[in-house]
């Protein structure tokens, strides 16, 4: 078996610092991901609302056209 060797203190400090950095940045990364997800969801909801409104107008115009066609096609 090999004998344990002493590790340079600078290496220990560097590893500890990088671990602390990752732990410190995690909440900000999580909130950034959350904000991006919420923004995407709001944008999709707005796009769906616009699409639904357009389809509603198409249906309304079709019904109006059909009604006027029936009115004009009646025999007097």
C-alpha cells in the first residue's frame, strides 16, 4: 500500500474555493432557469391567445357570410 502524502495547502484552498463558488452560484442559476421557463410560458400563452382570437374571428366571419347568403337567397 502507498503511504499518504501531504497535499500542498494552495491546492486544498483552490479546491475548497471552487466548491464554495459552485454552492454560492447554485441559487442564482436556479432562479435564472426559473425566470426563463416562466418567460417562455408567458410567451406561449400570449401566442395561444392570439391564435384563439384569430380563429374566433374566422368563425365569426364565416357565420356572418353564411347568414347573409341565406338572407339574400330567400325567395320574395
